[in-house]
C-alpha cells in the first residue's frame, strides 16, 4: 500500500484496527497543516485511540482536551528549539524568504531554547486519558 496516496482517515482507521488487539495504548502523532483536519481525525478516532497530538506548525496550541469517548487531543504539541526564531530557523533568513519571495537557505537559529510537550495521564485499566498537562519551558 502506498500510504502517501491514500486517504489519511481511511489509513488511520485501518492501522488502528490492525494493532488494537496487540496493544493497550495507541497514541498518534498527526503531522498535518490544517487544524480542522487534525480535530476531525481525533474526533473520527475518539474512543478507538488513547491520544492524538498534532505536529507541523511548531507552535504549541492551548486547546488540549479529552473527548467524550476518552481520546486526548491537542492541535499542535509545539516545538523544542530556539525561542528567538521563526519555527526554529534564523529569523533574518526566514523573513528574507517572505519579503523577496526568493529561495533562501534555512539556517538553524541560535540562542536560548524552549521546550514544548504534553504529559498524558493515562488510566492503565481502561487506556483512557484522564488528564493532559501542557508543558512550555
């Protein structure tokens, strides 16, 4: 199966079905651009997976929640990297790309870093998330 050409909703459901009898906890990192797509995926899989967190935008969102069937969700878990940057890249090079619309080699920014993540408190008996703690250090 070429997963790049398949519908991610159908693929996710098939993959969950394939592993659900072999594991107790299923956590999905959904690397997608659109927030609506991430929310829809989590709602589609609510009760079938333990948690879904989004990645890609490098900006931690403040919408962590636990859906009615026990699936934990956050649109974007954030990033770990330089604070004074554009999604971890040198801000001058990044801004130049937008201002000139010309390609500019990305350079990793330097300086103090931040750490974004989430801590999911999962009940061992039913594999449902009971609490989400957003971490931003």
